C-alpha cells in the first residue's frame, strides 16, 4: 500500500510539473537511453514519436484493477523549465520477457526502477551500482544469479525488493554498509549461507523479509540493533532457532512472522514491550513451556492475529487471555495445552482453533468438534474412544466397518469406474471442522493473509480438463485449498493395509509465459502422522500446471480403524504471485483401497450360483478365443507381449494416443527430430494446448524391446524429483512404443557451455553453481533417497537445462537398479568414455561411485567451460581431469576457471567446487564421497573430509603413469588416430573393420584418452 501511494503521488507530481513546464522536453541522450532500455526489456509499445515526458498515450497508462502500470516519470524543472530528466520507470505486470537493462546508468537522475510481475530473466546488472537509485523493485520475475556487490555503492538506496525470483548465492556483506536502507525484501529465492554480520549496522531498517530461502546458521542476535523495524518476516528461511532474546528490543514492530525454524527448543521469546503489534506469528518454532500471560495484557490492544500453532506449548490458557477480545484470529493448533477450554473462547464470536491439543472437555456439550467458530477437533486429552475415533465425534458407532474411502475434494459426487467419490463442497473457513455423510471428516486451519479479500475461498474450480488425464477429468476440475493445515480423517475402517492415492492438479496458476506462471506452491503431506511428501510442488511434479498427478502410497497400515492424511504449509513457496496471498496445500481427490480381500468377497456363494458363473465364464472365454483365432488367421493381429509386460505396472503418468503424438510432431517430421537416444529418435512436439514435449520413439531396430521399454516407464514414473526430467506419459498403440517427456527449452548443458558459439548461453558463476548443486541433488535422490536406488551409468554434460536453467538428469535408458545386498554389479559397459570411472570402464564393476566419478568430471567442465571429450591433449596432460591434477600439483587450480567468467565469481565457491570434483574423481571408488556429502559440501554446509584430501599421491601416480605411456610414440600415434572400444578383460581393440588386436597397453592409464 505504501508503494502504491508513492506512485500516485509521483504521477500527480508529474502532472503538476508538466503543467508548469509547458514545452519542456526530455534530454536527447536520455531519449536514446530509453530506446535501448526498451529493446533490452522487450518493451514494444513506447511511442517515440512523442516526447517521453509528455504524459501522452504510450508513456503513462494505469489500470489499478489489473495491477497494470506503465509510467515514465520526469522532472522538468531544469534549465528554466525547458529540459526534463527521467526520475522513475514503472512497468508493472506488462509481460516483459527481456533482461534487466544496464543502460539505466544513462539516466543520471533516475531514482526509481519498478519492474514487478513481468517475465524478465537474466541477472541484476552490476552497472546499476553507479546510479543514484532510491527504490529498486524487481518482484515476481525469473531473475537468476546473485545480488551484485556493486549495489552497495548506491548510497541513495532505500529499498531493495527482489522477492519471488530465482536468485541464489550468498547475500553480499557489502550491503551492510548501506546504513540508510529501510527495506530489504529477499523472500522466495534460493539464497544460501549466513546473514552477513555487517547487517548489524542497518539500524534504519523498517522492513526485512527473507522467507523461503536456504540460509544457514542461527537467527542472528544482531537483529536487536534494528530498533526502527516495523515488519519482520522469517518463514522457512533455512535459519535455525532459537529466536534470539534481543528481539525484545524491537518495540516498533507491528508485524512479526517467524515460522518453520529448526534448532534447539527454547521458551517463549520476550515480547512484552511490543505494544504496537498487530500480527504475531510464531509457528513451528520449537517453543516450549507455558503461554506468557502478558499476551493477554490490555497494552496489546492492536493485536489482530495470534498464531502460535505447531509448537510444544504446555499448561493451561492464562486467564488474562480473556482480554484478547479484539483479536480476530487465535491459532493454538498442534500443541500440548491442557486443562479446561475457557468458556469465553466457546462463547466468543471470533476465530479460534484449538485442534490437536490435550484439553479436558468438561461437559458433553463441549465434546462436539466445532462450537461456533472454535475448532475442537482432536483437542481432547482422551484422544480416542474404544472405536479408535477422536473423542469429539461423540455418539459415533461403527455399526458397519468400511474398507474404502473416495473423496472428490472440493467437488460434487462423481462416479469413476466402479468407485463413487463423495461430495466435498463445504465452504469451510479459517477454523473449520466438517463431517460428511460418508465415513470421513476434515479439519481446516488458517486464513489467507494479505489477499485483500473480505471472504476467503477454500474451494477452487476450473473449466479446463487436465491435459494428461481426460478420462478422470472430473476429479481434477475442483480442489480443496488450505492456507495452513488441512486434515482428512477417515473412520470405521477395517484393520489392515491400504493403498492410498492422492490426486493433484495445479489449477490456480497459468501455463503461459508471464508472471502468473511463476508461482510456486510447496507443502508437506503426512499420512498417519508420518511425513510422506516433503516440499511437494504439484506443477513441478506433474510437469506443468493443469496436469494431473497421482502420488501412490501402497502400504499404509490402519490399526485403530482410523486414517489421517494431513496437508501442511511449511512457509515455502511464493505468497505474492500470481496474486497476494498464501498458496498452501491443494488436493483434488483422495482414494483409499484395501490391499486385502474385503469380507463380503470372502463369503461363500451358493453352489448353483457358482456353477452358473463357471458355465457363463467358460462360454464367454471360448467365444473370445474363437474370435481371436479368426483375427489372427486373417493377419489382423499378432502376438505381442506388451500387455504381459505392462501387467502389474503402476504408472503415475498420463496416456497419449498415437493420433495426438502424430499431430504434435507433424507425423514425426524429420524437421522436428532433435536427437537420437538409446531407444531411437527423439522428436520435438507441440500439443494442442500449447505444451511443448519431447517424444522418444522406440526404433524397430533397437535391441531394447518391450521389456526394456516397460522397465523405463515404470522406473521413471516412480521417480519424481525437481532435478530429474519428468515423464508426462506414454503411448502404446500397435507397434508404436513412445515416451512423452517435458521439453527442455535450453537444450543441454554441453551445448550451453561449449556448443556452437551461436548456441552458447552466458552462464554466470551463480548459475553454474546452481547447476552443480542441482545435479548433485538429483544424484543424491537417485542413489540414497529413491525407493528404487538407481545407478544412472551415463552422467555427462548432455544433461538438460529447463527454461530457468535448472539442471535435469535425463536418459535413464542405461540405468540399473542398485542391489543393496551387493557391493557392486558386473554389467556390460554402457556409457560415455571420458566420463566413465576406471573400475567400470575396465572391468564393468559398477556402483553408485561410478556416478560420483562422472559428476566430478562434469563439475570440472562447468568450472572450466571446457569439454572433456573435446580436450586437446598435450605432452603435459591428456584430458581435462589430467589438466586439473597438473594444476593442483603446481598450486594453480584457479587457472581452471573459465576465462569467460572474468572476475565475477565467488572464489570460495569455485575452489570448493573444484576440490570436491577432484575428490569425486579419485582413482579409488572407496575414497570418493557419496552424493549427499557432495551436496552438503557444495552448499557450504560441510567441509571435505581429511580422508578424501589425503589421496593426492594416488592421483599423481595415475598422472605419471599416463605420461609414461603418452611419451611412447607408437602409442601416441594410436591414441590420436584410432577410435577405441574397450574389452573389459582384454587389450584395447580398434573399432575399424580390421579389428586387429593391439598391444596389451596398461588399461589403468590409457583409458583416460579414449574418445567416442
């Protein structure tokens, strides 16, 4: 609201200046600068036929209802009111898709650059450091890289707002020298490291927000220095607790939101002097002990929201809380509070949530799950009655146990196959319990802060059918939404093991190329109290918005007759795009089916009925077989094992028809061919809804048949991770076997780094580091977190990059399941020479450490910008890895760094990356780290163990051995002139037609120079 008022005042001021300075024109150099700025931003509707400071059409347009704003603000008081200078550029929600313009330096009087909610990418120009900017607002774009330290040179800067982008790296400590800055807003990015100690000097701060990041370390004690602070937002920032006691000094705070911090337990922080506070959220902060009575003090008359949910608070609610008569929302959910529920709460008209505590319900009247606006679900210390049902569901008797549960969340009753999905259309509210006519209830907690709505919507619908699951579309065209916590609770279920399917589709974000597609919804899912999904992102998992995805949990035990499924927003994701609000849990449908045979199916049928059924079935089978035989004899059908291969395969993907795929690829037009994979050609396609896809077609000549094809489908559909390429679905029709993947707009890492010059991308160090971290995270998932435990076998620089330059591990056609009971797998060597670990290349000895080795090579390529497969050998070193070891021996490792980076990189991160890459490429698999350790090291959370640093002599021995063989001219010529293939147990052989055996060269050494 404050910025909005500033804009209005500036526009009014502009009109006044224009009216006083009739005839004044913008300085010519600045007109030229605006032309260049327009080109850089891809701003196409500025009308340069009129003076930019004229205020005419094309230069000033406002649409407050849509948040659209186009304004160039001028000061025309120069040279006796004859010349103007640009003082502000405001371009809000205009779908600009360019990059940030360095040309702002050509506007010497510029004070405000306001570019929120566009589609801008690239990095923040360090050139801006020489401007006199006062306000920088870049909210809701696709910006990447780090915050340039040069911004600290802008002595006039009062606000830096970069929320809801993809920025990364550490926050430059130089910003701590900006003692005049008042607002720093960094939420919803990927910042890492600790908050700079220099921030202790920012004593004029009034607004500080760092939610949804990956910071490390404890919440700093120096926040007590910010005595002017009015708003503090630290939700899921990565920082650990406890909340420092110095927070007591911030007496001017009106809005404090701290949530989802780990760390040690601590008692309630001292807040008694914060009498101006309006919003107090201390949620999931590991707070123990009793509620402080001062919170009910008459001094806190401004308090409107009190949220202390999901802590470990004990004791009774203080009697002083009765004075909180003007508080609109009180959330004490998920604590250990006990004693009686105060009568004033049950009679109060405001919103109170007491669910999941240990209160004593004194009377039968108190034992309902909802009284007025007070949610009491699961709030009793009695917990469950004899039927296993929560106490507040009084009078509920399970006269007939059920064995399934189907809910169309947020929608009407629908029938899918032979299953009826019950209606779930209660409008709910900020603190709501609802009991359906079926055997389930739900409890919803929380309200949507900052959405500027008088009435919150807890149901969402769409008219669009899901792109990848049209058959069951009615399940995905409605959903239930929650700002904080949503629990579905099934009761009267038979004891046993159940299969739980959770149906999701992101129907609130758009799929076009504007800021509305940049929202991130992230939440957790608990089943029976256990974390089942962490940081779940529907759109990311499904491969786009408007696409259905089913998360399957195949063995959920029900032992007390009840099933609890809880969705929880843990403070992550965007809260300002597409619109202001909270994008918490969203669930489309729930299906629960038994893994056992229900009782009624076990009942014995009358013999006559059984005989009749047998006769009918036999007759039907005979008829079908007869028809099939005739069709086979006429050549209409042939034997195909695909159905058998697919039997029992639980795919979590959609299906496509051959007609759809042909239309998307223009009947597999050669012009759409983008590569050749292990299965055959890969085509680019465009679906009717505008989604770009990559189609992998199984070649009829491929040695990989139905079994391998089905294996890949099953494997990939079971693997869901942000750093793995997503499988949208498959097509199995006739003799066509097709996989449909998400399309990677930025092609491969190899092409971006060292492809043809016109194809290369300008990758700054922050982006390269993000790529390294992403690859490490994806491999850690495959090796250690995935249920299947996958060894990829072919990690290389051709892994792909999405539109935001996030790395995606692709091509699982060579992957093998990692048998946890074996130390290694002996297998046919299949991979790319130059990236293969020596033990795998020589002997087919495969473990996850082979992937670790390959990652190390790729990391060196990312740092150096050089390809290991195209490295030009010299007398001193044969390949990229060998060059790295030579430089380490000389103490010149920094010579590895890509010259294209110049000096714009973080030395510490670069050295950390090089050293971890070298430890990954150790000749001995046992001395290589596991990928979770690599990830931790890259993120600066741990150091390389000394045991891994001590292997230098082993690597030098390897290097010296290579040199000995390279110096022998007979081998040198062979290395340079032949294409080699490797026999695991024998000598090298040429791949030429003569196939003549060569000298039994030492494989330990020569394999390093092999090229495809």
